[in-house]
C-alpha cells in the first residue's frame, strides 16, 4: 500500500516540476542602450530581478530579450529594473538619477556609439 502511494506522490511532484519549468515567458523590450557597457549594465540589473531567468541585449537593435517566470515577476517590473539602471524601456523613461550617473558613452546623446 505504501509503495503505490509513494509512486503517486513522486509522479505528481515530477509533473509539477516539469509544469513549473515550462512556464517561462519571453519578452522583447526596446532600450536606449548604445554600447557594450550598456549591455553589461542592463544585463547585470536584470540578473538581480527576481524571476528573470536570462537576458540578452542586442546593442545594434537596442532590444533586450528577457526570459522570465511570470509567477515571480512581470513586464512592468522588468521595465522598472531597466529604468533603474539608467535606460529607457519601451515607453518608460530612465530613472534620472541613474541616467546622470552613466558614463558619457552610455548616454543617448553619445553619437559615436549610436549605430553600434
């Protein structure tokens, strides 16, 4: 009697793990990033956001692709993390204090890096 019950519990646990792992969601967000240093900064901030599983910023297109667990975070929180790092995220603007602390090459007006 114990063995079938334990097998059932284990099976349900395994199914739960598979279901939880398959709930990852991906979002693409346009940023104001202009260089490789921007990429490092944004990806670092996103790494500390609870629920974010991975992020990859394509500097040329200025689009960050974020894979996250929607049970732990959402797009608004992800955009907020990008804003706190000093960068715009789609329609939301960068935190002014964080933006002012960025290196000159990372600012929107940094023309030499705009097309990288």
